C-alpha cells in the first residue's frame, strides 16, 4: 500500500530550520510514518540563501518569498523557523491558506498574538504544532508515566530550571532575543522549564494556577551592533514561585547568563513515595528514588534510556547508546505526522503553545506588580486528549 | 609554656551534644589550640542520663541541673545543645554568670529573643558562638576566597538549597521542630542555606536586603504522639526570592519533605568570569568554572579538598582523603577557641545568629503578606571583623 | 556545480544495517558531502524482508541476492552489515567487482581473513572502511588532539574498558557472537577498547607492541535454541595487559556479562602534565586534568561537546545539546565519502580493521599460552596518513 | 562498673602516627569501648619531637627510645607507625615484651618478615592488628554483606584499583617508599586494592589463587636528595590479572603516578543478579544495580551512608552527613579493642597482613617471570573467624 504524500514547506534555515530539516529526514528513516514525505520548498531571506539551504537540506525548490510558499498549492505543511517576530504573520497566512502549521517556539512574542493564532487554526480546522522538543525525550515520557502511575505517590513539590550562558557576555550585541516585546530569558528558555513543569505535573497535580515572578535585567545595556549601546528591557533571569491546582508548590528559573552552563534544563519532582531528578545535560538518564526499596538499600537510581523507553528502540535496539538532540526533533516530527494522519490528537498544538506564553506573561506581570497572580485558565483541550490517547 | 586551662560545660547530650563533645575531642588533637581543654561538666535531664553521657563523652562531672552548670565557677564556656525552646533562658543565665556561650542553631525560635541574647552577651562582654558548622568546611572557605579574590568576576546570581526528607513521612509525630514559635523547614535547615548565602555573597554582593517568601505547610496534621493528631502551622517547604545589596539576585529553599534527599545543601554562584557549584552531599568537592580556560577546554572542574585548603592539612596531609561531618565541628570549636584567646574576632557570634533568625522571620512575614519585604539591617559587626581578620 | 552521484548498496537491515541507513540519511543533511547520494539497493535474506527494509530505509530497489547487489553496475559502494561470518565472502566479491566497501566491524572473524580482504582491496585499488564509529566522536578527536599537542605531557599509562551486560543471562541462547571462530566479548566489544587505545595512544606512544591476555569463559554452556545446550568456547571476559611502543603501559578489558552496564566504554590516559577520563555512557563529555591549573584550583574538568569540537557544530550550533549514537555513524559516513572523493586518506580502512583483529587474536593466543606475546607489526599506513592529513 | 584500663604506646607521629592518635581519641568518644584508654607514651626520633608530639596528641609521656617504650611495663598496646623498614624489629621486640601490637601497613617490606611477625605474635599469644582502615568503611561492610547475602547472585568478576599521583613528579626525591626491598606502588597502595578484593570476594568467591602480574618502573631515576640521582627499582604501576578460588576472575591495579588522582580506590563487582560500584573518592556512597528492579526502572542506585549502616549511627544519627577519613581509623581502633577484650576475633591481624604481603610478592614474582603464579595458601584463620563472628 502506498502512503499518501505529504509536502513540506520550510521557512527559515538557521539553527532551528536545519533542525526541522534534520528531523524530517531522520523521522522518515526511523519511524514508519503515515505519509510519504516530500521536502517541497524552502524559503529564506534571499534567493541565494534559500537555494543553497534547499540544496543542502534536500528541499526540491526554494524561494525568497515566504508568502509564495505558504500559498503554494503544492504544500501541505508549513514549518516556521523564522525569527519570533514573524511567527504570527506567517502562521496566520498559512492557516488562511489552509495549511497545517508547525511553528518553532515561542509561538509568538505575546500571548494575545498566540491566542489569535490558536483561534485561527482551530477555526480553519488545520492541525498545528509548536516545537518544544525536549518534551519528546523518552525519559520525560518515562518520568510522566511514573508520576501518572503513582510510583511517586502524591506529588508535593517541583523544582525546575533552564540555565545557559549564551547571553552572559555583556558585550554580546542586541538581538531579537532582547526585543522588548516578548524577549528575555524567561520567554526564551524559561519557557522550556514551564513546559516541562506542566508536562510532568499536569496529569497528577493539575496546571499551574498561581505564580509569583521575579524577572531581573542584569546587563542593563548591550552594544547595538552599530557602535552604540541600547538599553535592555527584558529579563536576564526570570524566576517564579508556583502553585499547582492540587496545592503542590514549586519554583522555576530561566537564566541565560549562568556562566558555564550550556544546557542546565533540570527538574526534580518530590512525591510521598518517591522522587525524580533529571538534567538535560545528560538527557538519556533519569534518576529515580523509591521509598519502597529495602532498608539500607535506598538511593537515587540512574535509569539509562533503552528500548523499553519508546521510541528509543526505533533509533537503536541496544540500551545506553543515547539519543542526540536532533533525534528529539525527529520524534517531534513523527508525533505531529501521526496527528496529521488522524491517528492521535496533536501533541503540542498552538493552544498548548499559547498556554506557555500565558504563563510567561503572567510571571512577567507578577514580577512587575511584585505580587502573586492567578494564571488565566486557558483550557488546553488537545493536550489533555493527547495524554488520554497515549494512556489508552 | 603551659597553656591556660579552659573548662567546658555542656548542656544536652543528644545528636548535637555528642557532636560538640566530638568536636572538642578532635579539635584538641588536630589543632594547636590556645587552651588546655577540660571537659568539666555535662548536664542532662536526669542524673542517670547525665552521668552516663558524661562518662561516654569524657566529661569529669555531671548534673541534672543546668542552672548549677551555668553558675559553676569551675566552668568557663557553656555549650547549649538543649532543644531550641530552652536556648534563650540557658544562654541568658550563662551570660549573667559571665560565661562564654556556644549555642547550637537556631540561636532562638524568635529573632526578638535572639536579639536579647546578643545584646546581653555584648553588654556582659562574653564571647559567643552559634553552631553553623557547614560554614567551617574548607571548600566553603575556598569558595568565598575565590569570590573575594575576583576569580568569578562580578557576582550576578545565586541559587541555594537545603533539602532533606526527615519529615517527609506524614505519620512522623509532632516534635519541637514543629513548634509554631520558631519551627519549620525554613528555620531548621533553610537557615543553613541562608547562612551559606550570606557567607559567600556577603563580601562581594553585600547582605540580603529584600526577600519574597513562600512558606507552605504540606502535611497539615501530624500524630500528636498520644493517639490523636495535631494541626501543623509551620512550613514544610520555605522558599524565597532574594535581593543582595549590590543588586545581585537569587533564590533559596529549605525543604524537609524532599523524599530521598539526605543532605542536599547545595549552592551555585554565577559571576561574570566564573561560577561555582557545590553540594553538601559531596562536601569535599567544589566545582569551578572559569571563562579564562582555553577555548574548547572549558568546563566545571571538580576541586577535591586537600592540604592547600586549610585547615584540611591538619586532619590529613594527603589530598582526597576527605573530612567528615564531625570534623567540621572540630574546626568550628577551634575557631571559637581562637576567638576566646583573643587571637581573632568571633567567627559566628550571637549577633550573626540573630541575623539568620531575622532573615527567617522576614521571609515568614513576607510569605504571610504575599509581598516583598526589606530585611532589617542588623549590622553584623563581629562577622565582618572576622572576615577582615581572615583576609589579613 | 552539480555533484557526482554516489550509488549505495546495503547488505543487511538489522541493527547495523539501519544504523548505516540512518548515517547516510543524516550525513547528507548535516554535511556538505562531495557526492549526491543515491540509496540504490538493499539486500536482505528474503525478497519480502529486503523490500520492506528498502521501503523503510529509503532504498530505491531491493533484492534477496547479495551477489546481484555487489555485481550491480549501478552501485558504487557496498555496505556490509550482514553477520560477521559473511563479511569476507561478500567483501571479496564486492572488491572483485570493483566496488568500494564499507564493512561493519569486526572486519572478519579471523585476522587471516581480514588480511586477505585488506590485500584484495589494496590490489584492486578500491577504498574501504570498517565501522568503528565510537572513534568518530568529536570528544575523542579532542582527546587525541590534546595528546598530540602535548597537553598531557609525556604519556605514561592507559586504562581501557568496554563492558556491557547483553550476554550476562546464562539462559540467553547461542548466537553468531558465540561462534568459536571469531566470537567472544573481546572480539565483539573489547575490539572497541583496543581501537580506542591505539587511536588515542598511537600518535604519542606508538602502537601496542606486546600483550598479555586473559580470556575466560564464564558461562560454559548456553541454550542452543533447539531445546538443548551447546558448549561455549569463546570468552565472556577478555582482559589484556599492554605495552606500547614508547614504553607506556596499560590494560584493556572487554566484558559482555557486566551486569547493569550498557555502554561502559571508558578510558583514562595519564601523562606527565595531565590526564583524561571518558565514558561512552556520557560521550558528549571529556574530563581533563591539567597540572598547570593554579594551586588549590586543580581538578578534573568536565568539557561538554560544543561547536568548537568539529564537526559538532554542523549538527547543532549551540553547545551542550549532545550528539546521539546515530550521529556518530553520520560522521563516519561523511569521512568515508571524503576519502572516496580523494580529499583525504581513508580514516579507518580494511588495513586498520585487520590491525584490530590482529590485536584480538594476539591477545587470544597470549591467553591460551599464558604468556606475553609480541603483536605482529602490520603497518597501518593509511591510518597514519589520515592522521597526518587531519593535522595538516 | 569501671572499665579496665588499657595503656597505649605509640611509635611515630607522622601522617599515620597522628591518624592513630586521632583514632583513639575519636573512638573513645564515639564508641562504648571495653577499656578506659590511657595514652601513655609516644616515641619519636628525638626527645624534642617526641615531647612536642606527645603534648599535641595527648600522650602522657614521651621518649626518643622506642625500645624503652616497647619494654615499658606500663604499656599494654604498642602502635607502630614508624617507617616500614622498622616494623619488624619493633613488632618483634614488642611481642617479646608481651605487648599487643597494632602496626601500620604494610606489615613488613617482605612476606618472610611478615610471617615471622605473625608467627611470633601467635606463639606469644598477643593480639595484633594491621592498619587497613579503608576496610572499616560501613559501605564496604554493606557491600560485603550484600555479596554474602546473595543480593548479587553468583559472583563472576571483579575490577579493583588504587591510583593516586603523589609520585607522579619525576623530580620528587627518593624516599623509603622507593626502597628496593618492599617499596613500590603495588605494595604501597595496590595493597589496599588487594585487601579490598579479598575482603569483598573472599566470603563468596574465596581467596585469590592465581595472579599474573605486570609491574613497571616508569620513572627510572629520582633525585637522591643529595644533588645526584638514584636508580629506581620498584614499580610505579603494578597491575595484576586475578583468579579467585571459585573461578571468578578479575584485575587490580596500584598506580602512584596517576596524574590528577588523589584517592581513586575503586572497585566494581559483577554477579548474576546484581553489581556494585564504589570509589573511595566518595566513600560514603555505594552504587548498586539489581536485576530484580522493574523493567524500564533498572539502574545503578546511589546508596548514601546512614545510621542503618553500622557503626555510622554512632558518629551521626542522620544519614548523608558523611564520615571522614579519620573516622575510619576510629572504627578500626574500636574493632581492635573489642578483639583485645575478647569480644570478637581480631578483624585484621598480622596473619591477614602477611596475606597481603604474600599477594604483593606473588604478583611481583609473576611480573618478573612473566608468568602466572599460584598464590601460596596461608590460611588466614583469624579473619575467617572474625567474619563468622560478624555474621552471628
């Protein structure tokens, strides 16, 4: 039986554009995908850049006109990896053209924009995805499964973190990441910590309901790239105290000036019967403590990723060999395609992406007012459905 | 030249009482102390308990009357390791009797009491110490020296934690640690995290000036030990967002229901040129990142305690052999005796102990009011003098 | 400029067959390869298996006749991932047909066979590669670069290990890995430890010149898969003491019954000025000790893989994100293709593969005779050339 | 009831002399010892040195005449911490005087001497001990208990190591450790690795029966301290392949030129049902893998030392606080005193110390002859009895 063709358009070919391309390429080999993929067209700023990237990344055609791409009848899915500020315009155009849209995080600089995008997609009936690929790690699935199965007992506390140092140098110039509208460490990487927190805690402790934020600008001015300096308004460190629906509490930090850290995306979850600890620095490992271990034999045990942690086994039949960062993107791609084929709900759609923006903005607002804030309750229906589906 | 005799009285012989006794015993062998120590008298609840403990711990005499001990003219220093609720009464009596007083932490359940104690000691001119022995770790001295020497550059961020699980079991009965006046995880072990934060950050970033607390009671009732239950009012988890004088920010957590954790007293310090990471779980190690390492060769390096980190070399001439928990107490004892001999200021006197209580209470107050609070500025003069002395 | 087409034939579609396919797929996206790749034909045991695998792995055609594949004029490179016992026959046939051959390790069960294969390839002038993909890890390149650059000073000692537990269960049945001709833990995974040892030590300490082996069969019989048992003749643990040309000494162990271990492929190298430590369990990290660090600041530092460790940056522009096992294969593929294009010598050709077999057999012979043995000096010319090339 | 007095004499006040003094001091506080200890007399090279050390370490008297000390009727136990070359003469004199003798390791440079000492002690009926204090670690007791209890199943393999770098500098001068009679890395620290191997494996796999040694001198000459150089004859690295009585195999390495290593005294034990891993660098932890953990939840778990691992609880009632190097010596002292009181057999007497020397010499002989050697079967009766006692 031949598979239906799915034609992919990609906007952008930087860090994330390449990662998307790698993801499609790997996914089509590793998974038994429901579609035959066709890397149809790649759009970038100039014709030359687009042509070169298309050639390197295996796309059949290229263009410097992203609008042409989103309106191209020969394209089914639009991948958006352009700078954040363009996400909304591109996504709305693609949705209007009836395309499915797979957009890099953050979905949009502002929650209001993200909501408009989510609403548009749902109104149009297209399927969407936001790229939170750390959530595609089999060890995170294991962690959540253990929480859901009650292996940790009742969940009481959470500690989340995403710290790197790519903005630690005060002389690194102003970029889009510092854009007053939607930039900052909390939005850029703290968002991962928030996504992970709700991914893990959600099924057991419910969503985050209240936050107390503390967002600080440490490097007050940065070179503007034109010989002058520019004032920075966004946070270099964004911290928040958290309340979950069931009363569990926690904290989270996004920090892009953490000298020496490259991927300190960590969490710890504490329950009445056990605990989990994880760091993305060694993301093929999950550390698990169980109070049911024998007396004098208790301790955090280092579980290594292996074939029993699906879909690891599709990448490698032997345990301990380790997935890489790009493999997580391939898993993300595969899950989205399953959703496009109607085999499952969307794993992390625009509504879920909006949720993260809402959390970020509520923390920002809390920080500005120096007071606890309720998190608006956008019901992330699709994500819940996806979880039900996974469990079934 | 014979040394002057110093006669020690100890009140209490539980966990901390034994640790004090071990500390004196070890200090007198390891260090060239300025005194000839005489373990003169030990007081405990009953004559029998006191006699037995005195025999085991090497004290010449024993008594069930702590007032007799503090008024005993044959005693120079009174060590208080009785339950927290008695600290004030005992310390004031000892001070009134002109004794030097070495009191376990917390100095008193309430800051007002601690202040009264500090004032009394200063008025009387006796020398005092509060037991924050984690601060006596040579690796913490190294950390602070590196910060002071500028090896981390300008200090920007701090993350502190003290998590254990000794109260994680909801069926563990009500104890003095749960006393509404002064109990709770923040006071009991979060205080260590606060002491470490100011110990390290103080010389470079100044004291903590503002806090936003979040103190939560997770286990609402505990067995009262008489077949019934009793409501718990104190925090099982105490978190705080922090501001230091120089504008650096941070966070701290005290948590005694962190399932699986025994000694997660950790910190990370981030500066413009380097970073430090530490866990008391492996307290003979300090992890140091330096931006000045060569390209492609940078990384956190694991420094193991050795003779170059005084006073490690007095315990063992070879590196990597490791100090134990009780050794930290011996260092604490030795430092206090040097202060008693007038060779240096008091390393951590009642005024410093008050400071910790002030921080704890301000965090509690902040949590109750759900708002940031200024930390009252008790000037901890002696501690600053001690630091100057060490540097000289 | 359009690239020359390179047509790939793959024999086998099991663990390693898939890994090869993934490698080609990823390499063509990540690297700017000198060829346009065409996955031309896949051969497997049956027509059905071959067709299914070809479809899944992206090969245009399929066959159950590997001889047809190796003689297919539309194929330039033959990849051999069939069971070890077939390597020789297949490779010789492919060489005879003038194909370049990329064969999984071990090159052949017996060194004599491997030599025949290497001789044939050189006589015919085709280019070959043996799959030792752990050597393609950027952190191993870093380690060797540091050794070559003298950052460790004069090299004195080496400790190598490859331990897993996939044969630890005495009830796991007899397989080709247990074949008396060429099977065993030393050949299967100890060979990785040997390859790594010479890869790292070679440029500084020269090749291994003498070995003292100790190969033991721990599980004496295994189920034969037909209800009976079969005696095992090969080693479950193979250890060897080593001498390198410059007088440096070391040890190595291959162990497939190391309960709990999945990828304990570790090494430590000690020099006069520094040391390195590594484990494949965390293969994106290299631990480096330098005696030139400041007093009281020395320690093993954890270097995380990043863009400064080529070709990491082609996979991901940000450090700490981590490569996966399959990415190492993509690097291996890319290097081979560069050799095929004449841009560099073969990185690890049949002559190098023979070298590993020679080491394994010499250790086996040493173990049987319970005496030290000289390692025959097959000059691995191409490998040396490759190293010179890399340095240039 | 008053305890009998036990009068201690100590010869030597260097690294190990101090450690012994610390051990007695701490043991008398931590344990309920069967004796009242009296630190009676300390002997050192000169009167001044002896007097100063006696004062510092709490000994009542001092002397520069060790013969006076061993013949002093006011002394019951003689502790020998003088350089290795004097052990025999001193121990025989003390035994002749009817003293119990507690001698630092190695018992004597040569096994023949050690045998003479063991024979003399047994003939005289005095009780002896050799200082292998790493064996007193509660985590090693736990490891052995787990092995004995079958928690690892049948024991198959062992890997032991003791590597440091205190002799890595070729310019460090000639010392007694380099004495051709009995010196070298294998004797100095490899002996610890051998002692640990038999301590753990003995009860389950029996003693080491065969060895294949490889002892190499890396630094051929050292400064003689008088402006010239002196040839080194002893090993800088001593490795051995091992056979245990039950057929289990293993390896061991002693290495004092392992740049960067301070206390890499490690072991791994592999059984059919589980495995253990340990490093003295973090000696309050034991890593345990069990095949009986649930599918997808298996992993090495980090067990932290705590009160359930006797006698940890006597030092500290809370887990995770960690013992130090000197605490291990206190445990060693306490065990010896229990043996002196007749409460248990000697834990590690001269016969056991001889055993280690026999192993070292057999490995040396094996290395010289480049052939496997049988280890002479000195029956270490007392040690076996001690183990039986512990189990009972």
